[in-house]
C-alpha cells in the first residue's frame, strides 16, 4: 500500500508547488507612447494579464499635451493605450476592465463618443470625476487586458 501512496503524494506535492509558483512579471515600455512621468511603468505583464498604467493625452513625439477639448484628448489617450497594448502583443479586444478619470463630468458624453468607437467588445468600466490630473489633462484612462 505504501508504494502506491508515494507516487500519488509526489504528484500532489508537485501540483501544489507549481500552483504556488509566481507567474513571470515583465515591464512593458514603448517609444510609441509617452514615457512615464513618474516612478512607474507604462505597463506590467503578469502571466497572461497586462496592467496598463493610466495614460493622459500626451503626444509621444512632442511630449506635449494635445488640444484642450476632451474628444481630442480621449483620442490621444486611446492611441497611447493602443501602442502599449501592441508593444505587449495585445489589442483592444483583450481589454476586460477600464478606469476612466475625468476632471469634469460634463465631458462624459464627449469622452464616451470617442471611447465607444475604440472598443468593439465593450469591457467593464468605471468612470469617476477627479479634482485634477497630471499636466492639467481632462481625461486619464487605465486598462487591464487578459489573453
């Protein structure tokens, strides 16, 4: 009996060890999106999940905030997110969760109009109003994507 139990115990221990192994963690960075303006990464890939840091409407070529209107700003933010997703081998169809930060909820409809064109499969989303955003941006968006 003991000889049959040992292989089963070894299999159980091996599956427990592999289940507790930490998934690989990879920093994602691309020149096609603005460099981080603080001590953080553009994105982190952990296993099959990609966590994209909040993006504001900075043109990656000029390093400057784009136009004042929230439509143009949202478009730039989504282009920045797309560049980061691409650099990691993901696309908007992999996005499952979105966090939108607006400095004025009166901009909600305008932001939503641009946002709706970007996602073919609508992810879960939270939209909140905040007092201010870096560089006086009107919108910031962060996403989580899974393959």
